[in-house]
C-alpha cells in the first residue's frame, strides 16, 4: 500500500484533514517537529554548521550602495567567511548593518545547491534511513527536506548567529572595556548638587 492509500483511513474534515493529502501534510509536520526536537540531531547539525558554514552578508535589495550612510558597511556588501573564524569586529559590523536593515546576513554551506542535500543527508544518516524505493520513501524524503527547510535550518542559523554575537561581544568587551563602558552601557543620571 502507498502512503496516500493509508492516509485515506485518517480523513477527518472536522479535524482539518479534508483529504489524504492533508493527512500526509500532518504526518510531515509531526515528523518535522519530532526531528527538530531531537537533541542529538540538532547538536550534530549545529557542530557541522559551525565547522563548515559561511557567515555571509549582502547589501539588502533596494538599498543604495552609493548612499554615504551605507558606505561604512561597504566591506560587507558582498562578504563571506567561515563562521568559526569571523573576527569580532566583522561579526559586530554585519550584525549592526543587519539591525539597520542595510545588510542581509545568512548562514550558508559553500556547496551551492548541494548544501541542502548535505544537510538532508546528515538528517537521514542520523535517522538511519535511506531511500530504497519502498512505498513511503518519497514521503520520508519530502519530510526530511521539509524538516531542514522549515524547522532546522532557521533555528540553527539563529542559534549560531547568537553564539557568534555573544563571542564577538565578549572579545570586544575584553579588548576595550573602557570604550564599551562609555558606549554600550546605560549612562547613570547625573547627581543633583
């Protein structure tokens, strides 16, 4: 039997499953959620991305690179560096440009279109699953792809950006505590005489 045939037994319009395709979408969502909460899987993907991924930034679409206010970020209009080696000043500059909505930053695996396959392959290996032309294998492949695209890649990027920012801020504070104290910390109100 195929997954579509099996799914027909679970059709329930009142519960939001009007047809077998909706049931399979529900299966996809349940599996994706389960995999996204698998601590060992998430840890392995996080470690892999930290060692292999690039921290990339580009000037956001519609922004004028000739604008003098944007010029100070020129070095980051087309920038990529392994995330694990990004110096603190570069990380903080990219994050500042992102906050100002000038730069678009993302985490990429430097393999073009194959990057998604690499991530999905790591998920499949963790699950000890491979496509063997069984009736449900196409569905599982789609679920793995969905889990990476919708759940794991986004949350891992957020996690690794937080790690990079925290490490960069720590370095900046240690290397320049006086500057950070005057620029970054809230000022105390002046005492009344």
